[in-house]
C-alpha cells in the first residue's frame, strides 16, 4: 500500500526558514515523480512542482519558482519542501503527492498534509 | 499557463440526484485530466484519471467524460458521503493547473 506520511504542523515567524518532509513507503520511490500542492485557507488547490528522486530533475510552477525549493533524499525515500525566508502569505496546508504516469505524471496518492502557519 | 474553468462553483443537491460538474480548458489538453474529491480535514482523493478512467476502489456511480477542452464529472446517484468539494486538474503541460473547485452541498 502506498503511504505518504508528512511532518507535523509548524508555526513560524516571518523571515524564518522551514523544511517540511514527506516520507514515502509501499512503492519504489525512485520510479515516480513526487510533488507538492498548496491550499491556502479557504481556497482551492495549487500545484507547486515535482521532483524525480532518481536524478533530482525538478519542475516548478512559475508561481513558486524561486519562492520554495523541492528536494528529495532517495536513501530514505523522503521528499522535502523548503523556504529560506517565510512570509505571512505562505500560511497554508501543503500536501505532497506521488505522481503516476510516464509522459504526463499526475497526482494519484496524497499525504495527509502539513499545516504551516506564519505569523508575527 | 492553461486555465481551467470549473462550473458551477457550488451546487445544492439531494441524496439520489444525478449531478454533473464541468471543466473547460483554455486550450486543448487531450485527455490529460483528473478529478479529485476533497473532504474537510482530509487529503484530496483521485476519482478519475485520463478524463474517464475510474480510480480503483472508487464507486461506479462516478464517471468522467470529455477530451480536448471540455470535460465532465457525473455522479449518477448522490450518496451522503459524496458531499464534498471536487476539483479538476489538467496535467498535459507545466504548470499543471486545477479548476477553482465545486462545493457540493446537501439541499
């Protein structure tokens, strides 16, 4: 069974850094893209980007390019999303999602979400 | 970016009703479209992929159709557990884009 277990909720101040994680199990981690989706409070889903853990090929949505970094450690089957300097507008629920498919990988299995709150 | 216009944004219906949700793409996306269900406090769940393929374990009352620029999700007979928010997602080109969502409420 595919499982994606995300790290716990975070409360941070503006300007702080943060790295959240998504540990995968139940499948060969290096064979699938894995990515992140944002949901701001009361809003819809936004696709942020994906990484292929085998070679770290990464694709970002232009809306998030330069704002976050997506990485993966294939030795521990874990994907990461990190910020170097958080803003209040980064307050949101963040989901990781395995992406299935070769030519057009897309989300199939999802993590439980990590709530990030940024407030002074 | 490809824009996905989903309608309606909200819908009131009764148990047993047939409902249809539509997504229109700003340009052709072949059949590279998925439908996702989200319930409060839960992660999204894939219902349909490749426009019309039913995810394993999803009840057959859910169906998807369409290609190119127009797509529909149909629930043939609403059940109490179907009241949720539904999103389409195009994945033909980066950045992938979701529709705005349809909140399905009990009438």
